[in-house]
């Protein structure tokens, strides 16, 4: 849960680096919350709360994706490769699973500390 809250505390921070754990825990908690909202509110008149949550989480999820790309030594603009169906998505998933670039890079020191 601390990783999820860390991403919220860095709401629109597109600078720096994000570890794999930070990205994947944020994605996992978001998936769980969205699933619960859809299951609970999807069939009621409160379904708009699901859309409101999706809009609220858009900027932090974009920011953590950019920081994750920075961690492997790529520019945040590479996130746009996801606009290419299937191949772009697969490439992004592979990059998001890649280990951090050792040492400091132009986006900052290694968040792992070495």
C-alpha cells in the first residue's frame, strides 16, 4: 500500500525514477480498486464513480509510467509507443518488467541505492 500512496504523493511528478515494485504495486492496487468499483457500483446509479476514479488516476498512472521508463534509461516519450496496437503494448510490458539501469542516469540516482 505504501507504493500506491507514494504514487499519489507524486501526483504529477514526471521527473526521477520509479522502481519495478512501485510501478507494479500501483498497477495492482488500481486494478483491484477499479474491479471492486465496477462490481459494486456498475449496476447502480452510482456507476459514474467508476469513471471519476479513472479520471482521477490518469495523471498519477501516466507519471509513474514515465518514471518507470526513466529508470530503465528511456525517455518518457517512449510511452507513446503504446499507441501501436499489440506490439507497442508488449514492448511496454517488457520494459516495465526490466530491471533498473545500474547507477545514476540523466534522470537521477538509482532508487535501489546502488
